[in-house]
């Protein structure tokens, strides 16, 4: 991967982190914290689904190898955003 691509990915990630919180806060102010957490995570799920479809599911066939307690990460993320 070229240096240009790496820098572009880094800048994009920094922009995304910087803009996500104010946008989430705006949704929270207009609709409420639970609604905001739902919309933010739904948007993230849809965004993550697109590359999974392109990659024919990636490693999703190995989901049973993940410990059950690890699936609480989604709940913790909602608490963090909320």
C-alpha cells in the first residue's frame, strides 16, 4: 500500500472521529439519546455490511469461534454512545 493511501486513510479516520460525536450529539438533541444510539449503530451496521457483501461474507463463517461474552461489545458501544 502506498504512503499516499495510508495518509489518506489516516486523514479520513481522523475526520470521521472528529465529526461523528457532534453529529451523534445533534441526533441526540433532536430525538433523544436512545434514538441517537440506535441510528448511529444502525448506520454503522449498514456501512459494515457493504464491504462484507463485497467480500462474500469475509470470515463470518467463523462467528461460532468467538466467545459468547465478546458479543456484549455491541451493548457496551451503545452505552458509550448513549
